[in-house]
C-alpha cells in the first residue's frame, strides 16, 4: 500500500479541496481556530495536524504523505483484523486486496482527511476485536499449603483488569480522534454495536462499549453543533439513490465491472457465512453507508469519501469467503500452497485493475487543475492588471499558486482570508466595488464554469455586481479556458461599442 501510495504522488497540480487544505494549514493556529468558527469546523483537527506537517516543508508531495501513511496503516490493520478474527492467510489476502483496490489508492493520494479516518476506523475495529477476545477469568487459582491465595494468584486479576481497561480506553480514544477528524465517522459506532449483537457479547462487554462510545459522542457533540450551522457548504450534494449504492458497491469490490467484480461479489457472499470475521466485516462495510444514505434522504450529506472507512469490510469478506472455499475444496492441499495461490490471485486482480490505477493517478481524474489555471493567468495577465474572481471562491487558485497572480490587483478584496477568518477573504461592498470599477479601463475576470454559462444569479450583492456591472460597462476582448475555468479580458465599453464576441485563445491578449 505504501508503494502504491507513493506511485505518481507528484501529479504536478492540486485540485480545489487540496488547495483548501494547503492554504488553511499554512495559517497560524489562532487564524485556523478563528476560521473554524465560521466554516470547515468538520476538518478542524485535520487542519491542525497538517499545520504541523506542512511546517516541515510545504509542497504537494508533503501535503499527500499523511494520506499515504493512513492508507498503509489501514491495509496493515485490515490484515491484522483478518488474522485475529480468522487465520493469518485471511489477514494477508485481505490486506493485499485492500491495497489493490483502486478506491483505496485514489484517497491515499488526496490531501484530505479520509485516508486517516479509514485508518482510525480500522484501528478501532481491531481494538474491539481484541477487547472481545479478553478471557472472562484470570486463569487457575493458585493457593499455598494453608489454602491462601499466593502473590501470583492475587496479582493475576489486577493485571487482567488493567489489560481489559487499557484496551477499552484505547478503543474510546481511537474512536474519539477518528470522529474528530471527520464527524461522519461516528457511524462506525453503529457498526460496532451490530457486531456486538451478532457475536452475542456478554452484558459486561456491552457496558464497557457503551461507556467508551458514550464518551466519544459527548466529546463530539460540540463539533456537531458547530458544523450543523455550516451545512451550507454541502448544499451541492444530491440525494443518493440506487445508482449511488451500486456505484459504491462497485468501488468497494475491487473494480467497476467484469469478471473480477462478479468473482469478488460471489466470494463476498460466501464470506457472509464466515462467522466471526463476517460479524466484524459486514457491519463495517454495510452499516455506515446505509445509515448515511438514509439520513441523506432528508438532508443530503452523502459522498463516497465520507464513508471510505467502510471499505475495510469488503476485502475482509472477500478473503474470508475465499478461505472457506479453499478449506472445502482442498482439505489435503498444503497450507502454504493455498496461501500462495491466494496471493497470486490478488496480484492478478491488481494487474487487471492496473489501467484504473493509472487513471486515478492523473490530473484528469480530479475535478479541476488549479496549476493549469494559474499558468494561464501567469501567461496572459501582467503585473498591475485588475482581476475579479467570480465568485470569490475562485480566489483559491491564487492562494494555491500565487506565482501566477504576482503583482495583480485583486479589485474586490478588502481583507485576505487569514486576516478576516474566512477561506477566500472578505470583499468590499457594492458601492466600493462600483468606485473601483469606475477607475479602470480594463479588467480580467476569472470565472468558475457555472458563473458565465448558466442562469446562475448570486444572492450576495457584490457577486451580483461583478456579474452585471462588468457586462454593462465593459466589453469582452479576449478569452481563454483551462479545466473549465474561464479567464476573460474586458475593456471599457465605448459609447458606440457593439457586443462583439471575445477573441478565443490561443491568440495572445492585447498588451
């Protein structure tokens, strides 16, 4: 998993969400804390972690290294869980299959928190398995010739209780940190509750779990209250449907289509009969996505990245199913040969999915390429030129790649993001923007795809002025486009000017 995570890690550009991580994490801790009161509270702990990481060396590769480490840790934890719940070869197959899954490789190379959340959920599940494996007794009673318990017998209960309590403390701590990295990881607790029910855990185990889970929920409540007031950030998410569930299943089951998909699906069905392994893997894979999709029917919050941690259950089920078939089909086969055959099968699966792995490591697979947009601006916009970002979130390109905007005048900016406690800065009001527009004869507009090609009409007055006043008082002279983002030059409209269409790139802009 480490090797696959490092393969193609430097793509030569970051996309919009990574750009947010990059610019926020380089702020001071007080500035990050101020920002979280208004936006992105759900990512607060991750930004603080990345603040420390990027303090070493800010760059695209370093930005993604924590996710590579998180994905590698998840693969190792999946392997450990398979070995504990079944046998070592199940763990080996499951860990390798997790690494071979394109979805795991995709998020191993994202400068966001999702790979770390997946590692936390897998670690918490392994700690739960360890807690359930603790013996109920403390071993045989050892007494001396007078019938009194000796020092060894008296010490054994205390050592055992310390071990049990430390395991549950570790479980509660890992769950808490995981949920603070992303609050939607809280659904892993529901998966663990189902695991306890399937394994018919004794009452004392339930009591320990309730205390640990309850403490995590109490710690998470303030974050949930703050982030609920920032839900406008995810208003773009659609209501999930059957197609969403099918797409997630195909992403989980080692590839979107073909014989590999159906073969893995068949092994997964067999794995559901694998007893203890299935009791851990099936709830982890099914419960969080199902609950989030159901909740999103009322308030859309679903995206596959928010439930990436559920992926760990899929390779466990597949490996457990393969193990059951191997035991039924080859009782006389050498165990080492069976293990090697399973490893070879995973290698063949990876080779089959290699084109998909390559695609996931390209800039084209991301929603946008801010480096390309910055390069276009650097080539066409000269120092001192006024620029308008439509809408203001388009400023993320300048924040991620400031070299392309060196010396330009941000016409609408009043206070930068770090000073204003916002992601993209605070802009002037319509009256001040009117005054600034009146003082220029040409202005560059950097517009998001929907801003110029749809009926989008912003509710914020300054954004409306950018959209309306520029078209009324200026005429387009030149236009270029990179990755859907439009860079357009407007010049002051003469009294007799007609609405001539702008010159398209690659023609150079007038100097």
